[in-house]
C-alpha cells in the first residue's frame, strides 16, 4: 500500500478526473473514495482513461452506515465496483462504526475478503472501544484504521493501540484542512527546510509510520503534497511537533 495517496472527498466530475490524471503523472498510486462521496463513477472514469495500469493502482472505497447489515455489505461493494468499473478494490473500509451492527458488518467484510472482491479490509473512524468490540468476534483483524490524524489531532492513545495491534493508521485531513500555517512550529520548521507547513505535516505523519491521503484538485497542490521525500525532520523537530497536540486532539469530527 503506498504511503501517500490522493483523497477524493468533494472532488467531482471533470475536476476529479483531471486531478487524478495529474496525480498519476506525479507518481500517486493510491486513490481513496467512498460510496458516500458520490464520486466513485468519476474515480472509475479517471482510472479507465488514465495512463496507469489497474494493477499499479491501490483503490480504497468504503461501506456506509445504511449498508451495514450482514446481507447488504456485499451488495454495497458490488454497487461500488460497478460505479468504479473494477473487478475488485484493494481495500474496503467500514466508514463509521455502528455499534449494534459492528460484528455482523465485520463478518460480512471477512466474507468479501474470501470472495476476492477486495484484497484487504479495514475500518475508518474507529475508537479503541469500537476496535475492541470488533475483536471480540473477528477472525481477521483490520489492516487499516483511517482516522483524522495530524499535528493538531494526534490521537496518541488510539494510534498507540493500533500500532500495538499491527493496524496501519491512515490519516485523513493530514494537512489540517488549510490551517497548517496557523501553527508557528510548522512554519518555523518549514523555513529551515525550505518547505511549506503542509509539507511538514505530511512528513511528520510519514515519519510516525502512518499513511496520508491529502485531498486537492489543484495540480500545484498535488505537486507540493507529493514533494515530501527529499527532506527529513530531526528528532528535536519531531518532538516540537509532538508537543502541539493533546492525547486526543480534535480527532473525531465528521468529514471523511
């Protein structure tokens, strides 16, 4: 699974297709969408008309609350695959936890994994208590927990739990929805490396061992977000950023 991908939340139509094609040219190979985003058809159109072979692209989509029932999870993925014009996805996520349905939903997700309609399964926006409920009956543990994660939403307890269980943390809102420049420490560290605060955010996430899916439909920002592999944050810089957020931060709010 690529460490840096493209989030497609609120990307639609021609803008979405153009952004994905530009991302492919810049080396992106991970695309994240959801049935709830109402753009799976646009993502599928971009994949079909792009220059990158399907087998080189890692595609993630998600099952929504309305489809979290034992008998409807498969139908939801099949509908997503039709919209995406794909035979399988690389990762299928439970988008939000529904406590009364978690175990039945996960049982259905495990069935999808066995069927080959998805190559891996995971969750999104799950807290520690949600994961523990899932583990009570799961035979396959989630590969990924996609959560709001950035210097202002560090979720230390949740991230630590995921790391201990071998669950990869994937960050949505990794560049703080345009507010990274409001943190002086990010601007200061960025100046030292000739980088923007947003690039410092992404580099911090990557060095924490997490993945990131920043979203944009603008080619200049796509290029900026991709240009984070030519510098490294030092130990003191990492600690300075660590001190920004609390143990939970602003980590639960809706948005992806």
